[in-house]
C-alpha cells in the first residue's frame, strides 16, 4: 500500500474514532445536562415556593400576589398557577402574560404555608413560656391585620422577625389609616389553653404543646395555605437534535480527508526528491543534492541527506587525493629502483657496495611509507592495537631524547629536555608508551629537520592540574600561517621543495594526531616564521 493511502486510511480512522468518541461524549454530556436540568427544576421550584411563602409572611394576605407570581414565572421560565386549598384561583401566569391558560400537569400541587415558624421560649419556666406564647399569638394577629391593611392600601410593608419567629412590622407613619393598636393584656382563652396544655403534657411536652397551640390559634389569622401547580400538561421534554451532530461529523470527515490528501501530497513531493537523490547517490553521483524548504521533519531529513552526501563526496575526494598522493610518492622511487635493477640485469651498471646501499636505503624509505600508511589506516579505523599502562611521562621523554640524540648531533642541533620534577608524585598517564614514543618521535624528527645547524629543539613537560602538557619546540624556520590548517593532512609538506629525504613521508603528523586522539588528548601547533614552531600535546593525568 502506498504512503498516501496509508496516511489517508490512518487519518480517516482517526476521524471516525474521534467522531464516535465525540458523539459518545456529547451523549453523556446531554444526559448530564438533563440531570442538571432536573436539579435546576428543583431549585426553581424551591425559589417559587419560597418566594410565595415570603410574600404571605410579609404581607399577611394574598392580596396583590399576581405581580409576584408573574415575576417568578418570568424569572424561572415556569408556568405557575396559584389557588387556595378551597379552589379559589388567585393568579395564573398564563393569564397574567396575556396567553390562554393551558392545562396544568396532573401532579399533586405544592403546598405553601405562610404561617410563621414559631420558636418556643425557654421551657425551663413553663408558666413564663405559656405567657409568652399567648402574647405572641395575640401580637401575630395584630401584626397580620396591620400588614394586610398596608398591602390593600398599596404600600409595601416592611417586616422584621422577632426573637420567637413571628413577623413584626415596622410602623409606617405615612399610612395613618392603618395605624396599629397594641394589645394591652393577654387573651384569656389563649392563656387558659396554654396552661391546660402544660398540665396535660407535663414538663417533657412543653415545646410540642406550645407549638400546637400557636399553630391552632394563628391558623384563622394567617393567610390561607396555597396550592401551587407548575408546568403544562403533555409538554414534550427537550430532546437532542441529532442532525447537527451528523452534519458536524460529516464535515469533520471531509476536512480530514482533504487534509490527508494535502498532507500526502506535501510529504510525497520531498520524499520523491529524496528517493531520486538516493538512487543517484547509489549510482555514484555524489554531487546530487535535494532542495530544502521549511523547518519540519522532512526538511530536516533533506538537510541531513545533503550533509551525508557532502560528507561522502569529501571522503571520496580525500580517497582520490590519497590514492594520487600514494601513487605520486611511490612512482618516482619505484621507477628509479626498476631502472637500476634493469641496468644491473643488462650489465650496464656494476653492483658496487655503494649502489646496493643506496638501493637498500630507497627500499627502506618505501617500506616506511607503507608502514606509516598501514598504521594510519588502522588508527583511523579504530583497529590500531594499544597496550595501555600507567606511564611516567618524564621517563618517556628521556627515552625519546636518548633515541633522537644521534640524529640531532648529526644535524648539529642541541636536543634539550626541560622538566623539573616536583616534590609530589610523578606525572603519570594511562597510555601505550610505545605509541606515545612513536608520536613524540615523529614531532622531534620533524623539529630536527626544520632546525638549522646550531639551533635547539626542546622537549618540555609541564603539570597543569588534572592535565599533563608536553611541548616540542624548535628554533627552525617556522611555518607560514596559511599552511598551519593543512599541517596534519596526509602527504602535505610545509616546504614543497623538501623531498622524502629531507621532509619525511608526509604522514607523520597525521599519525601523531590520530594517536593523541585515541588517548583522549589534543595536539595543537603554533609557529612564527623565522622564530620556530611549538607543538603542544595535552593528556589527562591518572
């Protein structure tokens, strides 16, 4: 299956799964919304009954309750029908809103009792509690008549609740026709009832007895209880409209399909370019590159491909140059050897000891080039064998000096070792001493060749914290700054006029750099023309 079809199928699957999950989530949310609606309906019912009870409690009558009913209906969105228990209709929100009254739900009505919730006085003193109860009954009757008078007169009474739970109106001097008269003595029948109740119930039933007396005596004075009916008969509950969900799902699926086609086209174009470039690269066209646009993963892949192709091209160029350099280095001496051998075979040249020594020296030079190439190839491939051990760098430098001293004396160069041991432990590194001697020997040999008669080559060792620093300094002719970046390249010589006899094989510094790297160290060079050159090797101490 092609990448485009796989992407399209995957995205369609994701779209269908997402749509199904969204539908399921929507259904659950709708169910939760219905449950919340039921809870809200209960809260609205509580608001309606509480509002009506508060109206009767504050006004002492149901006169003028219609505006309150209409306000509650508009606030809660409920159809409200209010009547007394005797069936007397007091208000209907449909009629108040100018609509034809609809049939109410066939459900039991809600009862609203505006009578106060009497708080019985301290029953520790039954006689005192009875007197207070009788007094509160009388006071409630006066208060209800006063607030009802204010309501009929068009005023809004202000009411507060006293300590026993009965409404106590705030006198309104602007309504003299509703002036309130205070009771000056306790109603005798009420007082007799409370005392009789106390004698029958005893001390344990004081609270229940006084509560009953208060309810019975205030029932005739308080506004009648209401029957409240809410809602409309046969009203369909709100349902879920599935059409928008289907349309949204179809739209999502189409959008995902279009996005999949666009995505596959966007992805496949650079993939085709990468495929063609890879095929060309496999066929040997190392110059092929792919265009890079954007910063996404495909663009990053294209950039990495271009870097890889560039690296392969550079590696191929280096290999070609190396092959050419090797052929150049070996062609002339091998041609000379062939000429001498053929001359010896033909009898044109006599095999003198001097000629044989010269031919042997030339063979040894070629052997050295081959050995250096082998060491360098093994080192760069990570296959060069190292026998690491704790090595004293001071002893190592002394050994190198001893080995290079005859060559230095022959060239008239003073070879100096500069190291003043401290009182502490010796400078130890974990390294292969033979390979380090090979690297340092190459540096010293180059320094001797670059130094004129009477010059100095210095081997220096300096401790520096956790590091050990080795210096190879000479007072030779120096290296131009433009040549320093190429110093460690294979078969490269700073002085093009120097041949193999005076300039070495051209592989020594490459071998030095690889050996030092394999020991987790660094090698750097500084040089000043006419003053000399300094090679610096930095290694980690044990």
